[in-house]
C-alpha cells in the first residue's frame, strides 16, 4: 500500500506567512499576483576552471561569444534596481572569469544593490579581492568540495584548488567580507561533513550551506557516482543537528536532505515563478537555474524587446507552472499543493520525461517507488569515476592508479 502524507507528516501546516499562497485562486489574473523577487541570481558566464561533476549549469553550456557585454549587464543591473530588486548574486560558471567583474560589482553598488559573489575562488588574488571589497561587495560565498585537499581537488578536477580556497577565505575575512561556505555533498564526501563544518568555523564563516546534490544536468550524468546511501543521509542529518546545537550563535547551518529519499518533495525555488528568477550568461530570464534542462520550454532574453518585469509577469515559461491550476493528480486534490507546489519541475522532467508531472520525490507520485529504488541501487554500486564538466560535453575521469 502506498503511504499517505498524513501518516508521514501529520505535523505540517500551511505557512501563515506565505502570503503569496493565500492570493491564489481568488479570481485575479495570475500575472497580477507575483511581485518581483527581492534577490536575483545572475550568471555572468559559464566559463569555469573547475570541472565539478554536479555543476548546476546546463550540459550544453553557453559559449563566451554569446555572453552579455559589460554594457548589457549594466543595463540589466539598472533595470533590476528600478523594478525593486534589492540583492544580486553574481554567479556562473565562475563569475570572476569575467574581466569586468569589479566594474559590474561597482555598478551594482552604485545602483544601491546588495551584492553577493558566489565563487570557486581559484581565480582570485588578494588585490582583486580588495578591489571587489572597495567596489562595495557585500558578501562572498566560496564553494568547497571536501575537507581534505586530495579529495576536494579530485572532485573539482583542479589541482591546488582547495589550498587556494582556504587562502581566499582568509583574505576575505581580513577584508571584513562576510563569508558563507558552500559545501555540495554526495556519496564521495558526505563522510567528511563533520570536518567541513569544523573547517567553516575555523575560517570564521557566518554560514555554511550544506547542499546535497540535485540530480539534473551534470549531476544526472554522474548520479551513480554521487548518490548517497540512506545510512549516510541519516548520519549527516545527525551531524547537522548536533552541530546546530553546539554552534548556536557561531555558525548558521543550512541543510536540505536529498529528496530522492524524502516522502514529500522540496518547495523548489519557493514554487515556480513565485519568488525567484535568474539570468543566464546570454541574458535568458529563467524561473530556476536548471530550467533550460526542460527542453520543451522557451525562455525570453533581456535582449528581446520585453522588459524583465514583463518577462516575469507575462511570459509563457513563467506562467506555465505558476500557482496550482496546472497541477495533475495527485497534486490537484492534495492538501499540500500550496505548500510544496508539486515539487521540482526540473526533477519531474528529468525523471519522468515531462515537467507536467508530480515530482517523483513525492510518495504519492506513481514514479516514486521506482525513483527511490534507483537511488538505493545506484548508491550501492560503488561507482566512483566522474564525468567532469566541460564544454566538450564531459570527460570521464581516468582510472584510479596505485589503489587511489
Ligand atoms: Fe501533494 Fe503533489 Fe506535493 Fe505530493 S507533490 S505532497 S501530491 S502537492
Ligand atoms: Fe528547476 Fe527545481 S531545479 S524547478
């Protein structure tokens, strides 16, 4: 018998602060209900010296020749500030691979935007970081691939990356930049979680994001090498709970379990087209960073003759999965439909071939048990070799030598 949600989540209630949910179904046109998000992710480039096998960029990455120019990005920043955005996350690829990164941060500061740099850090030197701080950078988020250099450099596919990241983290704190450690976790590094949290404390980070890999794009290609076991997830959950208790007031810890092992899906992006959009290197405005994996959708660009606000409010791609009207059963008659909005559209597409379906992470999805079984089976395979991210569509890691 399939489990019921009440059996598993009797304690979950509607969030009274989620005012957007309350507006739905009240007879307004759907486009009138969604204010512009306060924070926007802009992906300046897909270029990156690292080759992480779980990269959230699409497998078909954008070539540098298609990237928005400095002037176009400045116009985007102006427009974002004009429509009420308060915060911009500069991301990529590796955003510091753009020669104009300091100029763009300065421009965002001049527009009164709060700025966050999401970086692998390996292209930064102290002078460049100081220039960014002088340009008004408000916050830096550095990714780490593990707690020891050998493993971390192997995951990143980049020699000496780990040591360089430590160095940049130290400079960041010397320059008084608030620091978040971003740790993407999977089967091959989850057992280092305790050490990674300790590392974040040693670096004087304010926050650590313990992000379990999400399986679309590059990570889907690498799923057998990345999928954790249930035992690892159980232990990681305990490690996080203990650390949260121990490190209250010292380190904030964000942690989301991989939803292949969950019974209800995550409220991905806060619900499609409700709280988030990002802009790709060539200027496409997307409802989530992985949305281009849904090949049946077309996304408008800031190079079109539409404003960003128009694209957000009126474009087909944003409206396709907004609210609850699009939902199939079992979501349509489910008490949780305004809590998780049917889960993740990208995951539904990746695992069922259609983004119209309920996310298979949900125990009520007809695909759920097969998804769970796949996760369990792949986690036990012992596959370790990665397909590294690159513009050629990926390169299989060399066979390990000398028992390494
Ligand atoms: Fe209900 Fe759909 Fe959410 Fe599952 S994904 S809990 S069926 S709304
Ligand atoms: Fe795209 Fe979840 S990652 S909707």
